[in-house]
C-alpha cells in the first residue's frame, strides 16, 4: 500500500533505540522500552521512533521547508515509549521541536556517560502519590421560600407569613484545589481517579488518559461540591462554614497509577472533618 509518510528505515529505528539504551528520551519518564516476553524467543517492545517534525503534512510540528531525506533522517527522530510518543503529539504547542531536540540530546549524553561509567544506572522504585484538598471559595444562594413557613388566611386566600428569619431552600457550594503530589523520587504514570463512595464531587477536572507525574511534582485540578438545605440562614451558615463538608465522610476516592516497571499502585482517599486521609495498599 502506498503511503505519504516519510517513515524511518528499520536501520534508523534500531540506531535511535540503541543510542539511548532503549530508554524513553522524555526526562520525566526514562522508562525501559524493551524486555523479556513470555515466549522464550521473543522480546516485548513498547518503544517508538517518533518524528520530531511530522512524517506527513498536517502532522504535529510538520515542517514543509525540509526535504524528504531530512524528514527521514535520524536527526529528525527521537526514541520514546508508546505513552510519551502519544503525549507529544497531543500537545504540540508544549512539546515543540526545540523541546524534543533537547530531550534527544540529553538522553544520548546520559547514555554516553553511563557507557563510560560516569553515571550509575538508576534502579526502579515506587512512586508515592498523595492527595490534598485546599478550599478556595464557597457560598450560599437563596432558592426560594420553603412551604414550612407559617401560612395565614387573608380574605379567603392562604398567605405565607415571612418572619425576620424565614425558612429558605438554600443552594450551597464549595470550590477546591484538588492537588495530587508525587512525594517520591520516582515518576508515576497513567494516574486515574475514581469516586467509589456514596457521596461525590459535583465536578472534578479529568486527567488525560495518558499522563505522567514526575518526582516531587504535583498536578492541580479544580473540584466543586454542591448541596442543598432547607432552613433559616443560621442552619445554612452552620453547614457552609465547614471548609470540608460533613457529607464528605461518605466520599471515598480510589487513586491508581503505574511505576517504571508497570506495577499498579492503589491509594484510597477518605475525609474526616478537616483531614484528608491517604491510604496506600
């Protein structure tokens, strides 16, 4: 089948992989991309020879000023794991040509230093993620008078009597920064958050399906919780003044993520009054 892509040759792909020791060139990843398969005479590879400037028109970072030979040349290639190869093409404004060229140069320099004994190989380790919930704002809104207010008959018609402290339907809301911290020296990959309790956030930003969190870094998400109460303003104020709603005792989150060796890690996050409790299995 004909293709309009200016793909690398097999020889170029092999050289790209070997020049970085089959490690992903993303400095926040550095995942091993080849290893043993269950079948005794086969390896398993998750590495990709990605194009710095796209192999065809319309692709990420495509450069129409270079030739076909330049597009297929090893200088236009970078070795990445399959996750990071997808990541760089999803956000080409962030992962620019200059960024990718620096990744490549740094990864090859690291490989040379390891080969010369200047750097020790880093062992796999376990990332440790924790959640913090930081209150940012909140409020209450009047949604109308309750039918529980007293009613009197005037000229044969029922009239609601509104006192200085009426019973009202209140809408309550809390806004939070939902922060995921990597409190370790190892990266975490493909972080996923599930709400598994009987109470849930009204809104929580979603993470991309493919993601990674470098060591000692954090990801900030926005979260919102809404509730309703029927009562006077003192009732509403008493509920809303708590920075973490009382109903959060029924809110439980499941946090899963992978390490360099593709081992799955699971945390459970619970809430008790003003405390966020992180439990790792």
